[in-house]
C-alpha cells in the first residue's frame, strides 16, 4: 500500500516511523508547503514534493495521511485532498467534527474516494472505548480525562496567535474528579470541573503579552471553558523543560446492573504515552490500511472510526485473528 504524507511536522514524523513498522506499506512521498530541499526525512529515497504539485500524484498513492493542525489546516486540506485521494486525518476539535465530516463527505462522495476523519486516540480509540462502554452499560455515565500531557492541536492553536514564537499546552485532569469517578460515583461534571489547561508561551520581542494571554484564555472551543493559566518563558526554557510530547488519559464508564441497579460496574480504558505524535501516527497508519481496503471494495464517502470493522485494521489474516485474539 503506497502511503503519502501531507505536511511534515511532529505527527508526520510519527506516521513515517509507523509506516516502517508495517511491512504491507511503503512511504511513496511527502508533500510540504515549505521548501522541499530543506526537509530531511528518516526514510531514504522518498521524494519530498511541493504541496502545490500534489495533483501530479493522483493514481500513485493509495491513501494520503493529512498531517495538519485542526485549528486552520485540516478544515481546508482534508476536503481538498479528498477530492483527489483516499485520505485519513486526525481532526480533533470535538465540537466541530460534524461540520468537518459534512465537508469531507461531500468532497469524497463527489470524487468517488474514501475518507476517514478524526482518527487518533481521542478522537479515535477513546471514541471506541466510549461506544463500547455505553452499549455494555446503557444505564450509566461516561467520563473522559486527558493528560497530564501536551495537546498538539491546542499548542498549534496558540502558535497561530500573532506574536507567539512557540507554545506548549498541557491538559491536566482535576485529581478529585478522577478519584470520584473511579470510586463508582456518577457526578455531573462541567468541562471546567474535569480539566485545567496550562500554557507555556515564547513570545516575540516586543509582543503584547497581555493581548496574547487574552486571546488564549478567550479562544472558543479550546480554552474559554477551562481554568487556563498562561506562563511566558524563554526559548531556552522551552527546549530544556518542554521538548517532549507526552500524553495519555482515561475513558471511564460507570454504570449499574441488577434488578434494582444494586451492582456498580466501572470500566476504564487508559493510555500512558511517552510520545503523543508517535502513538497517534501509529493509529493513523492502522486506519489508513482500513481505508485502503474500503476503497478497494468500492466503499466511498467519509467514515469515522465508529464505522470501521476491527479486522480491517490488522495486517494479520482474519482466521488468525479469530484463532489468537478472539
């Protein structure tokens, strides 16, 4: 399966690494808006192509993995590319997923391509955990806690603010809220009750820091609904203390069974990640396999992780999955 990567940042490098670990795939090309000559890939012999020339590769790529930011890149890139290629993206602005889905579905359906959006660990694997928990325990409540870890999408959104040179945003669960849910309680928690957000920002010399702070804490869908702290640091401190990209979290379903709901059942799915982009890249590659298979069957339009059969994700033949994983 010939895979293309559109964009080449942290997530794309994670995708590149994952492709090398999947023997049924090969990296065909990387497309960039930067100077192609300035990029150094980890995979020898793979061409780096200017993004404007992506149309020349129609018919040469089975699935294009779109590695842009959710704030401004993916809403434009994914529909554009779905008009020419089978695509997968990691769009993670939960509140705007339906609108993104509609735009991509329109493009893919018209072009006869297959697209999958909002793929990663959340949205993605955590979406499946929420679904499985809710169907097993229909009388209950879902709770999702992220972190403590670096959110790539939120960090990217901060970096788009004028005057910001670099930024890291940490999502931090509120410990008391997590403890209550793990004990089987089903409290009504607001967005603010569950998480705080810590932002570390390198500002350009002479930039209006108070205006940067204001734009961060009032940003809709990203920070406005959270208790958010903004700390300005030097580029040296960013490199020394915030160079890594760890993350993780939990999906917890707390529900009841029994004639009178007397038995409390708690299901938890948890991730602890040293590298958010490398793990997310690995998930994207697995779902790219499924997208390639759907496209080969003539299944077109936009899909989500909720639509994909688990066996289509695996390189292992179905009879072996039944024998060893079922």
